[in-house]
């Protein structure tokens, strides 16, 4: 358990630190309506009061999302406890989702302006990808990795199909 906690905890600290530092930079550097496009990706300050991809929520929804985030973090802690020490993908995934959820939770609790987003929007040619942040990248990457880890476990645990007996006509 100690190794799992060390791995997930180290990731949590690194991602959370990167999220807090970059959000602070965005608040200081982009607060006057500036957009920086020197990295090939526009950086534009935005506040997301909704959930993923800017999906709106009612005024009291902020506290529902706070409660849901805490619930998800508790579930992830249980998943970490139950994960095998050798399931590095799952441990990494849980650490990523946990750290991203905590990073965005901090914004939701500290003020009602919303979560600080600043990377994007990105023109994909057929649509504009919404503005996001470091925590969002961690959540998305971790969720995909966690899904793959769970699918791999489910596939490995599935029984092999029974061999069919052909009627020889006798």
C-alpha cells in the first residue's frame, strides 16, 4: 500500500502544483483580455462555472458538483486501496484523476467565478475545442487510462468461450 500511496501522492503533488501555478499565471497574465498564441495554442483566460466542456449548471449546481467531486475522490481512494501493487496503469490513472479533480475543486470552493481555464480554444477545423486547464488534462488522461485498465482486467477475467461440439451425423 505504501508504494501505491507514494506513486499516487507524488503525482497528486506534481499535477496539483502545476495546476495551481499555471492558473495563477493565467490570472495574472491574461486577465486584461489578452490572448497569447506564441506556442501554437492560444491561451485565453476563461472561467467555467459549469462542468466538462462548459455544460451549464444551475446556481446551486456549484455545490452539487463540489459534493460529487468529493464523492468521486472517495471512490477513487477505495479503488486505489483495492488496486494490485503491480497495476501501475490503474495507480497512475487514479492519481491523475484525483489530482485533476482536486485542482478544479479548489477553484469551485474558493470562489463562485468558476474554474480557471486558459488553454484554447483550439480550432480543430470542424469545431473549436473548449478552453481547458492542467487539471482537465489530468482528469481526461486519467479517465481514459482507468477505463483501459478496467477493460483489460475485465477481458482477462472473462471465461474463454466453450468449444462447440460438431455433430458428426452418426
